[in-house]
């Protein structure tokens, strides 16, 4: 049997976001709603998830997502640098959310919360 070492930035994995981290999922979820720059991402994520991303976490995740081609940087608007989700990013987010839903359903069933 031949095993293949997965590169940390290998976007061919079905659920690439599993290894990318929560910040990446939050960023892609935010960008699924439209193009945003850094501060707008921080505010949107805080609004829908209650999570305050620091600049280091945000820009590290943006760099990683851009290298994975899950997002792309758009031309700067004055001092703002907007990003948008790519088709590959939308597919990766959907695969990750489907995976989370399966785990959530199993956990609810095992806790007796299936109908709640």
C-alpha cells in the first residue's frame, strides 16, 4: 500500500478546511456573503459567530487561504485590501459544513437530542 504525505497546503483533500482551522472557516463563511476587507471581516465574524479575530490570526489565515486558492485578493481600494471567495473556496466550505453537520447529527443522536 502506498501512502501519500499530505502537504499542509494541499487543497485536493475533500475537507481541506479540517486542517486549516476555525479562523479559515469563519473567514470563508464571511466571504460567502460578499467581498470584504480585513476590518469588515473582523466585524462580520464577530457579529455572526461572537468571535473576535486578532489581526495576526486574520492575516495568517487570509495568507493560507490565498495560497490554497480558496480566496483571492482584489485590487486595493485606498488603504483597504478586499478579498473574495473563489469557486474552490465555496466548494471547500460546503464540504466542511456538510462534514460538521454529520458530526453534529451523530452527537445529537447519541445525546438523545435528535428531535431538538
